């Protein structure tokens, strides 16, 4: 029996569209996985490197992101900002952000000091706050931002003691008039000397990488493209056999 392939235009066009879409989506997921792998390597290198001492020299966020850093200076006590909707172990609470003036300069760094519980009865009641006075030294990890949550309305103007969904250093610089570095430092240990607020929790969430998830999605899209080709070829020979 002679095997014949019967070509039909519409199934061919549909197969070409499915294959193109599958390859493009697979490539996108592959690129996302490669980005996450690069971030994973950057995290590993940043954890192994010696802490970077920050001074008044302006730095790009990409140059210090995920690096351990050390900074000396004093907190701007009159400018605490609270990020709402930051739960911890099932409890509602805030992330406390505060500008930190670097010693010997007019440059400030936005420091995420830690997590504080929220009053379950009065939503907008701020927890008691203790801030070290005078010059202290901090250690932490630099990040591009303090994390974002979904926000339907535009971010309001930042004011001292504001409770907001999101905040970033550039917005704080604009609203406060302070000169700010364009990144955030997640404080990892109490300020020295003098300690820090005992309520503050510094169990910061690790960045969500999910490399295997993106690789799995990429495989599924490539497999869909391959199946579309196989389906087109097999049905073409079936049509030829029938004819």
C-alpha cells in the first residue's frame, strides 16, 4: 500500500499558528527562567561577599541590589512610614520604613526596619515605636524596593506616620525633600550601639524565584507545538489513505 499525504490549507494554517504561539510562549518562559537563575546566582554571590559600606556617594540600585551592606548615621525620627497589608505568620501588620541619614553627608537611605503587628481592633492605630537616638550602625541587604502589593488607587502623597500600601525611595525624596539613594535596605540586625525596638521582626521573606515552574511551563508550550505538528502530519496521511 502506497502512503500518501493529503495537504489541506486550513489545518496547515491552524497548525502554523499553534506552533508559532507555543514556541513564542515557550521562549518567554525560558527567558524568565534564565532571569531567575541569574538572580539566584546574584543572591548567592551577594551573601558571600563582604558587606559594602554605604557613604554619601550616589549609587545605582542595580549596583547594590542583593548585596549585604553596612551604614552608619542616624534615623530621621520624624519620618516613619508604614506599609499596610504585610501579614506575618497569619497576623496582620506593617513594614516600618524610615529614612536614615548617612554620617558625614546629606544622603539618606530608606531603611526597612522590620515588621510590627497591627491593632486588631483599631485598624489605623499605630504601634508604639522606639527609635535609636544618635549615631548608630546598621547591617542589612539592599533591594530595589520594599515589595509591592496590589493598589487600585494612585499612591497618595507620603507624610510622616502615613499608612500606605506601597512606597519607594524616589517618592519619599519628592514628598519629603530629602536626598535619597534609589534603593531600600532591609535591616537584618538591631542597631548598634543601643539595640532597637524589641517588637520589630526581621524575618524578611525570600524572593520568589520559581525557576522550575518557568522551566515546566516552557516544556509544556514546546510540547504543544510538537503535538500540533504530529497531529497535522498524522491526519494528513490519514486523509491520503482514505482518498
